[in-house]
């Protein structure tokens, strides 16, 4: 590791000058992810004979991280586009709502204790950052989405031996107001604030405590988020200083015993959601995975989500089917969800693997004149590592719809096709190098 001399050293963070008098490390990375998609019912069943959609999207991201004793910095700038979104000569066709250039992360973490001489560590992390906890069911970076998810937040992180505790706080405003704290939670471009298609929170607080055992771990989460209230004045929605409050709390347990891997989670939600509806709901999840041999595994699992439960700010693409029919900002009538699935994975070679999943979905609530069966989904994905920094992924998913799923109180798709398809090809280029 290179030791930098005392004095100020200008790094690649734009406009940032750092003074460091000890060992330090700078990592610079780039990411280009190009994905072609054929959508014929992805996210929602389509009417019979509706034409399929095809497009190519791209995420370009540049990231830097700086590490030194008692200091860490992270910066990530990304641009998300659909090919053809902009005119090839001048940017005349892009609206402000489609502007995909943004700062994805910009944070600093400072150690409040001497990390070199104490078993306890206390860090303060402030800025725009990803929040990723446990299996990312409730708090995740939603990386499958090209723009991903981040939060503007303050974290206090404490760790001592096998215990880790995080306390997070966020408070959102639209601009530098001269007076008041009224917040309009509806962002330009009609992008949802959470995984259930809701608006963004006004403020958020959470406590996450994790205990690591020899071959398992147990986590506790307590999260409160508040949402701006509103009223209508002459057909115009007016946002207020008052908020609705919602509380989510629960446990997540993950472990391994010989060739068996397992996860269990249970969360309860209470209070009022973003539109003021009184809620009292829960989510239960269980998954068991068995390692058949060194390069293959198979598992089964089940999720049970009550109608009013909202899976917050997680990564639904990872859990409830790759076609994103449920909770991925894809509404289904607030019916709750039962998901019973089987998954398998085979490492075909040192550079490739094949995974498959089959889901059977049911409603939790009764649907008059219909059964509870939403349908069956099959997901296939193949990954191939071309070089250490270049990867290829190919996927295909099929959904066998039911009349229940397309009924007026669920997806409400008249004259819907009974079969839905989605296929994609993704190329990921991700070089990185470190200066020590």
C-alpha cells in the first residue's frame, strides 16, 4: 500500500480536495449495462392481439470510493437512457421528466471512534446512499431497475464483535423553502416512491439490529415512515404539513446446516399508509434450499402477504417473479399475495450458470365470482462470464394468466391474452481499478 505524504491531494471526486496524512486507497470503477427487452405482457397482462414492445435501455455509471483511516467517501454518477430517446444531433426530444443523468450516490462516512484501537466501531454516514439489509425484501437497492434506488439519509452505524446496529434517519424536501416544511411527494416523470406504486415518504426512521452466530444470523427491523397529507381545493391537490405515520417491524433469520440453507422472516405493519387508510397487516416468508452437489442446488419456499401490507423500499424483482406482476409498482387490487415456488440453479461451467424458478400465485382476499388463483409463472436465466469484467445474461419468462388476475378488481384487463411473455439480453461491462 502506498503511503501518501502529508499535505492536500486532489482526487478524482469533482470539486473535492482531500487532506490525508496516512495510508489511503482510491477505487475507480465504471459500469455500462445494456439490455434489450421484448415485452409481451411483462408487468401486466396485455389485451388479446396487442403488439409486443421491443426496446434497448442502457445504464452508464461512473463510481469512485476513497478509504482512509476513519474516513470513507463514495460517489456514483449515472445516466439511464432508452436508445433513441434523444435526437442524434441535439437533445430536442427529451423532456425534463426523462432526464436520466443524476447522482446515484454521494456520501461520506466518518468514524467517531478510533477504529484501530477498539473492538467497538461507531460510524456516521451522511448523504445519498443505497440502503440494503438482509435479503433486501424491505430495504434494497432495486438494482435490476436501470435507475436503481437510493435514499438521502443519515446513518449511525455501531458494531462490536457479533453485534451490528444501524440507526437511519431521512427528511425530504422539494427545495430550500423560506418557510414551512410542506413536501410534494410526487416526483416528475410519474415514478413511484416504493415497491407498491405509492408516493415518496416525507420522513423515515429505522433501527436495524443484527446478531451473527457461527452459522446463522438474526436481524430485527423497526421502521417508521411518514407521508404528506393533502386536501383538494377547487380540484387542485394541496399538500399539507401534517403527515400519516406507518410502522413496520419484524425479524429475519438466515442460516445453514450441512447442505441445507434456510431463511425465515415475519413482519408486521400498522398505522396509516400514504393515502390515509388505516392498516394492520403482516408478511410471512420461508425458504429452504438444498445443495445437491458442489455445482447445483434446489429449493422451495412460500410467501404470505396480507392485503394491506406494503413491502416498503425493497427489491421485489428478486422474490415475486421476474415478470414483476406483484409489488414492483404493479398494482393488483390490494388483494394480498400467496406465492409458492420452487427454484433450482446449476453451475454449467466455471464461467456459466443456469437458474430456473416456478411460481404459483394466489390471492389472500376472497374475490367474488372468481377463484383465488392468479396464475403460474416460469422464469429462466442464463449467465456467462466472458471476461472478469464482462458478463452476459439471457432470460425468458412466461406467465399463464387466469380470469382472476385479469378481472376488474385485480389487474382489470378486458379481453386479456391467456399467455404473457418476456425475454431479455443484457451485457454488463464493469471494469475497476484501485490506487493504494
